[in-house]
C-alpha cells in the first residue's frame, strides 16, 4: 500500500504546489528536502503547515510536495491547500471542517502589473499645480 497515494494541487499568488499523500509516519518532504530544512526551521511556518494535519486529525500521513514559483509564504499557502485537497479526495467527510478553517479556498490575490508612465502598478509622479 506504500505506492498508493492521493493527489492534490494548490495555488497562491504565482506559486503552484502538488502534493502526494501516502499512509505512513508523518514525514513531510518538500522538493526533496525535509519540511523543516526547506522552511529554514521557521517555527511559525512549520506550525502553519502542521495546521492541516491537526484540523483533519490525520497525523499518520507521509506527504511529498513539489512547489514551484513565488516565495516561501506563497508556496506555503499553496502547499496547505494541496494537502487539504488530497486529504479530501480520500476522506470526503473532512471537507466541511477544512473548508471552515479556510484551507479549501484559493486566495486569488495576485500582484498587479506595472503600467507604462507610472512608477509601479498605481504609483505616480507627485502632482504639481505650478
């Protein structure tokens, strides 16, 4: 049963994460590295990542994740969503619980593109009357 897994995909900003969830001992691997090493032992980020497992009550799952694009914060939100979706494909009864926690909703805020004639997306030169 080690080769049987469920699959989930998550997105946030320009980050995309795909997660494979196996039955196991609770190991989390992100891009071939342990989660703690990938997130530079950032306690807040590790707790945020563990939130999916504490809410669902599934701490005995091994997860392998491939995350691309964006920064670590965007990737972390994409990873949480991917894991939640993978868990829901296996246990559909957990969907309302994870949805209420905000793990099933995609945060669609993206960076607005820079416009010509402006310094950034909306920042302009200071207006001078004279």
